């Protein structure tokens, strides 16, 4: 009798998980850099809103770096964290657009 449910994949023992973790780290560093730069560039236009947006981005960059470590060590999914980072990145982009149009 065959099993109706496929066996659960426990993870790859090769280099793919390590490459994925490094990619998440690069993404978190890019988000950190963009958040810091956005505070510098957008503060004259958005005022305190630019600082608040930058701080949220910095916190999310730290959470993304921590999540990449946790994901690589325990093989967990991180869809909520990725969604939050995508939203903050989109907000940073909108802020940059407002700055570019405002000039």
C-alpha cells in the first residue's frame, strides 16, 4: 500500500541553504542602506515622516537579517517578514518619488 501523503522534505544538505542565507543577508544590508539614505535625502521634504520611515526600515533590516539566520538554521518559512520588507521598500520608493517630483 502506498502512502497517500508525500514525505516531508527535511532540507538540502548542500550549499543551496547557505546561498539563500547569504542572499537574505545582502537584501537586509540593501534595505539598511536604503533606509539610512532615505532619511538623509527625504528629511527636507517629509520632515519627521522620513525619520520614522527610515527607522522602520532599519528595524525591518535587522529583523530580516535575524530571520535569515533563523530560517537557515531551522528551515522555517518567512513569508510575513518578506511581505513587511516589501511594503517598507515600496514606501521608501514612494518617498523618493515624492522627493523627485517635489524638486
